[in-house]
C-alpha cells in the first residue's frame, strides 16, 4: 500500500485552540491588545502561526473569540437569572436590588474563579472598560445589546420615579466601580498611605455589592443635574 508523501497534515486539536485562547487572554491582561503580538501568543501557547490562522483566521477574530467563549456564558446566565426573577414576580416590577444582584453578582462570582480562568477573563474585561479600544468596544456593544436592553428595562420599571437618564448614569458608575475593583487594587494602594490589603476575590463580592446597592439607592441629585 503506497503512502502519499504529500498528504494533508492533521488539523490542530482543540487542545491547541484552548492553549492559544488561554495564552492570548493572559497576555492581553498583561500587555493590552496593541502590546501583545502574535509571536508572543504563539510562543506562550507553544503553537505556530498556522494554528492560529487555522482556528481563528487572524488577530481580530482571536480577540473576539477570547471574549465570546466566556462572555456568552456569562450573559446567558444573567438572562436566565432575570427570567427566573421575572417569572416569580408574575408581572410585578422587580426589586432594584435583585436586578443589580443578577447582573453584577454573576460577574463577581466569575471573577472569584481563580482555577478555571474566570478571574483572568474578568480582569481582561475590566481592563477593556478602563482602556477603550474602538474595535473591541464595538464588538462588546453588540454582545451586550440584549443583556443591557433587558436589565435597563427592568430597572426603568422598578424605579418609575427616577429619571431614566439618572438610572443610566448610575448603571454606568456601577459598571465602572466593578471594573476598577476587579482590575486590581494595587494602583490605588500605591497612591494611598494606607490602602486596602485584602484582595481575595471571594470577599470582593459582598463588599462591592453593598457599595453598588448603596449607590443605586442614593438620593437624587438636584433637579438641575438630572437633564
């Protein structure tokens, strides 16, 4: 039986794909998107450029898949939790605290996962919020569209006496607070003579949730600021 010397080599395995995604995710956190080269990713993943092109087709598609593989599951969980709460409410407005917990609590639980990459991914997401990248921000806006529409709609119904512009501002501030906390406290601690020392992600959830709910319940600003 003759064996062709020009046979097509076997396709890279899913293990290779996962190594590339893990390496890219970690390096994007450390260096940012522009500061991470394909050579750095392939070196960290013990893969070659052909494998990256086979699985992703290029760096832009790789960046998207790094986010999509975890963000899709996170957003699905958020929507499932909101569906459950709305089913229990049977048409009545939800308590604002339950809405906030469903959106932010799920993210903070993922940030507490130090064994399966959740912590690394949430740090990447936080860095993206703090360091805008037009390409990534546009992609994330599309990925978040349904989730933001559902959760903001729930907050509008839960707080009919609060101007919608004020709810948007507060939600914006809450996302910023979460992103800053998840990104790491080291930078803040360096600016303060005595900074927070406990960075255990498992203990971050109750601390930050208490802060976020306090912000949501804060008195409205003067009428002149609500426009």
